C-alpha cells in the first residue's frame, strides 16, 4: 500500500469515506450531464420540477442529490476540526482566517477558469465552486461566533430561508445577479451573462451545521467515537422519517408541492434552492454513509482496495473535482463545442468507471506530491 493511503492518522477516515462516496456519485452526475442527453436537471427552479420522461434517469439523478449538501456539511465539519487542531498547536486566529479566505479565493478562481469552461458557462456564473469559495471567505470571519449562535443561525437559515424576500433589490442587471448570488437561483438564459444555481444563503446554513458537528466530535475519545456510529445511523433514519412527514403535510419545508402519491411524486423535491425536504432526504443519506464509514473504520475492510480508493477520493476532494471535470469533458477531435453527446446509460456508465480508474491514479500522485511539498500552493487544493 502506498503512502497516499496510509499516512493520514490525524484525519478521520469515516468522514473521508462519506465524502469519497459522494465524489463518486458526483462524477456520475457530471459525466451524465456532459454525455447523456437524457439526464435531468433544474429541479425546483422557479418553483417547477422537470417532467419525468425516464424513471431510470430520475432515480439515477436522485442518487446524486446528496452531493452538494454532503460537500457543504462535511466542509464545515472539516473546517472546524482543522481550525481547532491549529489553535491547539498554537496557531494564531489571523493566520487561520487568512488561510480560509485564501482557499476561498482559489476556489473562486477555479470556478472562473476551470469550472465555467467545463460547463460551458461564463465567468459570472455562480455555481457550486463559486458558492464554496464565498462560504469559505465568510466563514473565515463567522467562525469566531460562539458555537450555540452558529447552531441557531444555521438552523434558522435552513428552516426559514424560503421566506426571505429580496424584492427591495432591483431585479435587473447587477441587482438580478446579486439576488442570484444571495438566494434566488436562476438559469443564465434569464439574463445573460448573469446566473447561478447555488446561492449563498441556504448553503451557508448547511455548512454551519457541519461546523457544529465538527466541534462536537472534536472532543470525542476513541471509545465515544465508536459509539457515534449508532447515533449517526439514528440521525439518518430520523432525517428520512421527518422527510416523509414534511412531504406528507405538503406545506412547510416544501418548495415543489407533492402532486400525487407515486414514489416519483414523493421524491420530486426542490434542489434549486434546497428545500427542507430536500435537505432532510440528502443529509439523511449522508449520515448513513458516515455510519458505514465508522463501521468500516473499525473493521478489517478498511484495508480493502476499493474502500481505500474511496478514502483517497475523500482526502483529495478539490483536486478530484477539478480533475474529473477536465477528464470527463475530453471529446473527440471532430466535436467542436457540444453540450451533450448521445451516449446511452450503459455507455455513459462505462465512461464513468474508466474515468474513476484514471482519477485514482491522478489523486494518488497528487496526494504524494502534496505531502512532499506541504507549504506549497497545493495545501489549498
């Protein structure tokens, strides 16, 4: 086994495992978006849900909904764990804030020069990477708040953000773009070149909940950490129970009303912006992944090559994100600037798996390089 997969005693493998699983799902979502014209999207934009033509495409898309909530939550948790570790070894508050803000700015640059071209959007598109960057910059300051205040504020954002009214901001030009960045996702077709699907206000609440989770588990000893497996499993199941309750009532926490009693109708929830129902479903899934990660962490299966690959992806999330966009956007020389290429699900799946094999090698090489040069710019990626 290489150093890339063993020399990480200061990390929590179950968090890396959950994040790695989500990275694999995200890779499917993007390769499908690039090459499979039947892939769904735009769930919840302007209060509408896209018509379901193919239920297979619907359920495959549903599996990937966990990606953004899990990334935000686990980023908040990792940020808290890293911050507390740095404070305990004597690092000052200013250097920690500067580090977070610097990483946020790098994410913003990546959004402009890598992510935007990969998705065929302009530099002003406010996607998930730009949202991440903005949230990191904001958390370089917000992290100084007391943990109870962060918890209350984050819960308030998650529960009540749909009631935020930005009508006092003019809905044209820069005003429209500001509303998109803050709270109102919109396609770039509405007012080019402005647009974005990941506004700051709902997602910073998810990151805040992750921060609180990171603070809570930072003080757990080995024995109590093992006991966390049951708590995480219960949290996942409880989240799903609450999801059913919210969808059944079809009022508070629902941005796309349930239109019937079919399974598709129950699971047709708003991602843009994320409704409470959407977050309950997806974060419940994430808690189950965390519980499974803890179970594997305590067993011999943690040494399994496939599990180690998932852990590797979870340890290199930002590099994986950038690398997988570049890899999966490779196209034959005769194709100019296509948005889609007509691959069926099986062909898309084969492309996805081949890409993951290549990405494992890329991520292993990158992690070794990062360990050899810990003070280089690689520390932020």
